[in-house]
C-alpha cells in the first residue's frame, strides 16, 4: 500500500507541476479537499463508504474538523475587528 500511495503521489506532483500548481499536493491532501468540499453535500453514510471508514463515528469526527476550521476563520475576523 505504501508503494502504491508513493507512486500515486509522484504522479499527482507531475500533473500539478505541468498544470502550473505550485502548492504541495498528495493523496492525503486530495482526501481532505474532497471531505471539505463535499461534507455538507453528501449524507454521512455515503461519506463513510467513500472514505472506507469502518465506523460512522470516525467519519463524523473527520467532517467535524472541517466544520470547525470553516467557522474559526470568520469568527476570528469578527473577534479581531
């Protein structure tokens, strides 16, 4: 599995470089991006299957971290006003 992930990450980096993307990209980052974008658009059970989590609790905690990050930035702007 580590070899597969490593190879996939190398290929993602090549595609990103050719596409002019200068940010770090990996399978892990892709999963997080997907979770952040789709979290409020898909049922939690569907996300659980897509993430291949054995427990829906894991998926809920995973998605909750995105929700927290999304609310902290706007609240910080109000607080710093």
